[in-house]
């Protein structure tokens, strides 16, 4: 049941991002939405892979995956700033 809920939420976020791309009249809205999601997840991965050098890591949780997938690089930057402020 939890897996089904996660899949439905992920598809809902993807649909909302595609709708946003349609509103701004992007040329390929689905491709741009998926590209934004992948960019955010790659940024989260890069932060965690370079954590041994920089000492900065973010935990992999549904919250961090959701924020980085939805907001992209700016979401990862926000998570890093919140981690810095709240430590």
C-alpha cells in the first residue's frame, strides 16, 4: 500500500510539473519536466558523493527526494541552507 501511495504521489508531481511547463508554453513540456526532476536528483547525488571531501551531506529520505525532484537544483540548495542554519 505504501509503494502505491509513493507511485501515485510521484506521478502527481510529474503531472503538475508538466502542467506548469504547458502554462509557460515550453516546446517539449514532458521532456523539460523530466529533465528538471533528473537534474535535481543528480544534484542531490553529487552533494552526497562529494560529502567525504566537503563534510556536507544530506540524508536520503522521501522528503529530500521529493524536494530535490520537484524544485531541482534550487531545492537542493535550499536543503543545504536549511541544513546549515538548523545545525
